[in-house]
């Protein structure tokens, strides 16, 4: 039984607009590190945002642990989102808040409005946040504001925030695009280690094919919203890459 | 030959356009002068009590009456001055409370029921700002009677427009990426407001509130003219008793507290932004 099963997913942003995704199908298993590759404009970001409905799909099904995501009501969707951690290209942290509050915000789905108002998180949440900050090697930065941190450190905060949800799956939207090559590799390794340690499958947008083949066991290649390749990393060869990135080769 | 002809045609067009511009400019100036003349006739020439103004020397004498300070009055001014500051403080605070729903409804990206709530909020902002504080005060003095309370409500209602408009615009201009991230954790609408939106706009909103408070000191200083407490009331009394030096004292006092408020607001806002 796959954790996530996406069938014939289609999306367009406006009623008469072009289809951004033209029927995408794939499955993510329990121990997958699943990469979505493709040139910019291929629909990678849209695809990953459809999974937790930050973007509403037009048709198709998304089944996440026996829940049909596309049919959930607002409150059901919020409950489903608690189980899906997300890590972003630009980190998407709250800059005027501290490292702790940013990590703790991963627990908002489990926190009442009154506690949210006064930012008074449970003791167990604070303990878990400190534990995760230790895991991502930010123990020395607990009391800082996130705008004092470097790019790599900010992304570690983002990773800790996502893990704070005790997610059953992680979505990663170009987690390394804003980082230099060395830090990118460090971040990918950290995510992979964390995912293995906590037993969380990952679905990761990434335009850097080298990183994708190094860290991911399965790959789906998109071009203009169409699947050009889907399968284990070993099967991705030069010809298939050319098909995905045809426009860029010319 | 062909080219020559074309240039001729273009030249005529250019001359026509320049002539037209001159005619528009000329008639515009003429209309402006006519309206001015009409205004001067209606408001200055016919509406001024020339008899009472007297000669130029009389006018100077009228101004002269205000030169001089009634020092004995200052001890009696401290309480109304404090009252003026308190009217401004309470009025601004209550105004901020009134603002909260207006901001929520009036920021396009968070307004709860789309266009309807947005328009209601915008309408309230416009009403608040287009009614003058003196008019608000007259209204509330009629409702709650003479005294500071009317002034407080006048200031509060007059403040909603500006604070809400600036705050709603700040919310419309936020970075939407943290919003997306907080939504992705499974947070509800209120939690998104509290964690992703409020931290981004709070310094701006506090700055706007401080600025409005500073303006409200000015406003509450004159509200006494219509019986809504504070320094204005003393000002009115001095005028009525022809104590012109006392009027000057009150004006100095008003200037003093306005400067005080301005310095305080400036210092706080500089630390915020």
C-alpha cells in the first residue's frame, strides 16, 4: 500500500487557462525519496502544491494514507495537512520571529487558538523543538531571530519545522535552489538522514539532476505538464534526460 | 517631391496641434480667473464686515491685544492639558479596538466573505475620515453630554479611517510565502493571521497608531470648543471673557503638549522601523 497515490492529476489556474499538469500519475512508497525533475515551467511546483492543496487540482485523485485529498472539507484538509511536512525553496520562515517560534509553528495544527494567540506552546512541544534543533545542528542558535541566520541555517530551521509536525510524508519544493552547491548537498544529506531516521517518505522537486540521481531512488521527469519519464533512478539515462530537457539542450 | 509633400502635411499637423494646445491653455486660464473673481466677490467682498474691520491700524490693534501672556492661568491649565492628552490616549486606544474588525474586513487578502465585507470596511473607513472631528464631537456631545467622554468617542471614530486603511494596506502587501508555509502545517485561519501575518505588519501598525495618537493630541486640543473637554474648553472660555492674554497662554500650552507628543511618537516610531 503506497503512502501517496496520484492518479491522472490535472490542474489549471484559470477556468479557460492552459493545463499546467496534463494527467500525472505516480505512487510514493513508505521508504521512497522521490524526485520530480524537469525544466522550469514544467509544473513541478504546481504538482507538489496540489498534494496538500495549496493549489487546487482540477481533476484526478490524490490518495494519501487512505484519504482522498481532493474531496476533503476545509477542516479535514487541515487535519490531513498536519501529516504532511513541507520544506520550501525560499525557506518561508517568519523573519520577525525567533528560531524557536518558527520551529514551534510546525505544531500549530495541534495547538488551540488561545494558545496560538499567546504563543504558549506545550512543554512537550518545546522539548521536541529543542530535540529537533539539536538534530539539525542548530542548538547554538536557539535564541536567535531567523533573519540573523545564513541560508543553510534557515533551511535547517525549515526542516525542523516540518519534522515538528511528526509528518507521515515530507514535501520538498526545490529545497536547495537558494543555496550554494556545497550547502545544497549538506541539506539534501540532512533531509535524507532525517527521513530515514524518522521513517518518512519524501517527495522532492529538484531541478539539479545530479542531486536527484545522488539522493533519490525514484524519479519522475516532467516537461510542460506531461510525464516524460517515471521509474527508478537507475533507469534514467542520457536519452531520457534529453527528452525532458530537450528545449535546454538546443 | 513626395517627401516634400509629406513634410508639408506633417508641418500643418504640428502647427494645428500647437495651436490647439494654446487655445486649451488660454481658455483654462480664463476659466480659472473667472472662478477666482467670482469667489473673491462672493466670499471676501460681500461676506466681510468691512465696517467692523476698520482701518489697518485697527487691525494691528486687534492683533496687539493677543501679545502678552497671562501667567496666572498656567496653573489652571495643567489639568485640562492632562485631560487633552488622556482624551487623545483613550480615544486612540478605543479607535484601535474599533479598527480590528475593519482591518480584518478591509484587507483584500484576508477579508472573510469577499467583496461584500471588503466594501463595508472601505465604506466605514471613508465615513470615519470624511466626517470632521468637530462634527464627530458635536454628534457625541449630543449623545453623551458635555465633557471628555464625547471627545474620546469623537477621536476614536475619527481615528478608525486612517489606522484601518494603513493597516489593511500593510496586510495587503505582506510576503505571502510564510502564509503558505503556515497553512501547510495544518493551521487554521486565525493561526495564519497570528503567526504568518501579524508579525510581518505589527511594527508598521504600531507606527501608524503612534502617528495617529500624535495627531489626536492636536484634535482633542480643539474639541473643547464644542464642549468635549480638554484645553479647547479653556480656550473658549478665555475668548468669551475677552482675556486675550489668556488665549495666548492656552495656545502656548497646546503647542507645548503637541511638541511633547510629537517627540514621544517620533522617538518610538524611529525605534520600530
